[in-house]
């Protein structure tokens, strides 16, 4: 069997190329699900929480999925329980 430069495997059928056959197409914009943890809620009750930025809130709570809209809700005390994967 002849070795072809466009094929990595000798017994591979000619109509398939290695990219289409073996690699799944990855999403270019994966959807990230944002969650509010119990730590976020407890930190929102602390003094001075209304003045912290999104990056600081993520760092303090250890929740990298926190979004700006959820931070706004936490500052306005609209959230009473954890959501998403933190909900029990």
C-alpha cells in the first residue's frame, strides 16, 4: 500500500481525511452557565460589598462563573438562595 502525504494511517479510506473523521467540531462560542454560590450570598451581606468590582467578587468567592448581572442582583439583595450547580 502506498504512503500518501495527506493520510496519517495506511489503511484509511481515501474519501475520509484525518480532520473530518477523527476530530469533532468544537463550538467557537461555548455557553458558560453562570451560578451563584452560597459564598457569594454570604459575601454580599458583608459591609462594603456594594463597592467591589466583578473581578474582586470572583476572587473572594472563588466562583469564576459569576457575571455582571448576577453581581448587580447580589448588590441589590435580590438573591436569596444559590442557583445552578450550587443549588442543593
